[in-house]
C-alpha cells in the first residue's frame, strides 16, 4: 500500500530556511514523477516543484532560485529545501506521487494519484 508522510514543517522568520521531507512506502521514488504542492488559507492549491524519474526538475516562478526539490533513492524519500523564505510562502505543503515517469506542466496537481496529509509552514515577517 502506497503511503506518503511529510515532515519538517514549522515556524520561521522571513529569510529563514526549512527542509521538508516526504517518506515514501509502497512506491519507488526513482521510477516516477513526484512533486510538492502547497495551499494557503483561502487560496487554491498550487504547484511548487516537481521532479522526473530522471531527475529533471521544474519550479513555480515564485520559488525559483529559493527552493530545491530532490530525492534520495536509497532512502526512498523526496525533499524540498526552502531558503530565503517569505511570509507569502506560508501554507500547508503536500508531497504527491504519480504513476508516470515524466512530469507534465506544473499545475495544481490534479493528475497526481497519491498524496500525503501535509505539513504546515509558517513564515513570519
């Protein structure tokens, strides 16, 4: 049974850093497209970053140059390193997994089949 579990969220001040982790079971992160998404209060879910089976990454414009998505094949985990955080990054962050090797255009992720329960990130000014 596929299971995704996010961790690493928390509260930081503007300019700080956090590293989100997504532990995966029942699924091989090496073989498929995976992504990070976020949803702020009162706003629709949006894509943050995704990564292909071959490691090619895509980022949303608001996080380019500040966030880095990666995966560890040995630990079967997905990560999101978030630097230079801004108050507008405050949201619940979700990892998601698809069953295709190549990611499509980074959108709100409705094509992704599997989701974690999310981890809260709060950035204060």
